[in-house]
């Protein structure tokens, strides 16, 4: 499939996908204009967000996006020129009511669909009983291994994975984030401390796969059992969170995609970084089958209906670091040792349990994390062409 113009209407090949608890579309880099403004126009029109400016209350009935941040994602995939990757992936994060596109963060959930796209388009190939597709994310400069079960080299992937927040069973993908510490800030602890004080609250800033601000729920009169809707409705609480994440973002030295420092206004309005979560210990007593920590996660503007896997990887790592707010609340987690080992952390969230595996150790160099891994399921919702209504002359010209 290649782009085409039919009766003056541009049509672009699209795969509409679900990865974990996120949905969106995947586009082949070769099918897009080279110029960023034209790429952004194409993406906006396909997804149904404002072409320019803001449109309050936009319901996205004209595109493939679905209002909430978790269903407003576009991945662009290209063959990789790196020796350690098969494909390059670039995430465009959209918001329903804004034309601005955030190119600064990855999506660990929707990444689960990328190995299937790579196999569909000949960018990777099945290899034995387990096939690994190596994915380099250009937003965060992190390599992820997407591992699929392909018994006997078959591609009729077994639909046997069941994850919180997704009804039914679908093909499973094990995603391993390699060397994920300091993905955005070049430091596991971006402020140089296991904990800081901001507005009188103990705050831990951790950067594993994504920079995150971790807070103790009890400090805000919360339990980390509240529904996401109830948390979003607490305006005073949300405003306090905003002030904290802005200050934390400044201390972490968070940057825009072009490498310049984010301003306080950038941080206050950011749809992606830093992530924020409030945590609490699991219930006392017999906790068989439950988690090691309770969490409510923010994107940061909205409370998340479950727990993003990148955020889950970051929180799991935080649980292993003595002195952090996460470590304060975690229970029965095997501490990092002097030799590399695997450490499972199970997080209770609104959709159920998210399990992450941190492989790391405390060495003479400090805390080292080799990988953070988690299982997701994925599905291709639809393969086909997306007509691009209202395309500018400049955009149409790119396609002849």
C-alpha cells in the first residue's frame, strides 16, 4: 500500500491499532512528507484535532482520535540505521482541543503494536520460536525489545495475554526497555537526591523510561484507592499537583524536543512530562494476589484510567531505591543487591494489577538498571487508507 490521490482526495495508508490500554494509528515514515509542518498537518487532519489554535470541547468526531490522551497517539515507523535496532519509532502525542503536537515522549503501551507493524511491512522478520523486534524510540533515545511468541516460526500469534484495563485475550508482547535510566534527563535521580521538599511535601523525582514525580497519597489526605474521576474533580488537589510538578520539572531540568529548557508555563500546560503519581502501601493482612504498592497516575493533566507501562517501570524502579516516597510505601519488594538480578514489583491501579520487572544492582558506580520489562497485549483494529479531507495545496503537492 502506498499513498494515493483519488479525484483530488489524498488517501494515506494507516494501521489503526491498540497497544496495551492505548489506541491510535501507525504510519510508515516513507508515506509522509519530509517537512515537519506538513507532517503535522497530515496527522491533525487524520486524527481530527484543530489544524491551528485551540477548539474547546472538540469531540474528534471528524477523525480517528478519541478525545482522551490515551487514544490520541500517532506512531511514525521507519527502518533503522542503527546496529542495535530494526525500526525507529517516533510518537506524536495529540490533545483533542489543541493543534500543538507533543514530540517529547514515548508511549510504552502503544509500543506493543509496533512489532506487528514491523512484521507486516517487512521491517523485521520472524526468527524461530521467539521473535525479537528491536525498537529505537527517537523521542526518548531508548531501545526497547518487543518479544513475540512465534512457535515454529508461525505468525498466527496466540491470543493468550490478558491485561488490566483490556477486555478479552489478545496476542501478548513482552517489552523490555534497555538502559532506561535517565531517558530524558541523563540521570536516574534528576535532582541528585532521593527526595526533595516542595511546598512542604516530600517529593521523589525519578527518570526511568519517563521522568516522574512520586508523592505519598496520605500527605494529601488521599488513599490511592480513589477513582480517577474523583481525583480529577478535586480542583484544589489538582492545582496543588500542578504547582508541584512545575517546580519539580524545573529542578529536573526538563527540556523541549529542541533541547531548550522548558519554562514554567510549558510545564504547567504539558500533556506528557513530567508524569505524576500518588502512592500508598497495600492493605495490611493477607495480601496474597495483591500488589506491592497502590498508585494513582496522572499524565499529568488527567488521572489515568489504569497505569501507563513507562510510568509503571519508573515507579517500580523507585520502589527499589531507599529513601524515595515510593520506597516508603512499597511492601515486600526484594531490594537491589550487589549483583545484577531481576526484581518484580506489582502495582495496584484502577484497572487491576500491573507487573514490572526491574533488572539491576547497586554497584561501585551506583544504581545500575539493565532493563525494565512488562507484558502488554496488542491488536490491529483496522488496516486501510485514511482519506485526508481539506489537505492544503502544499500537502497535496508532496504527493504529486
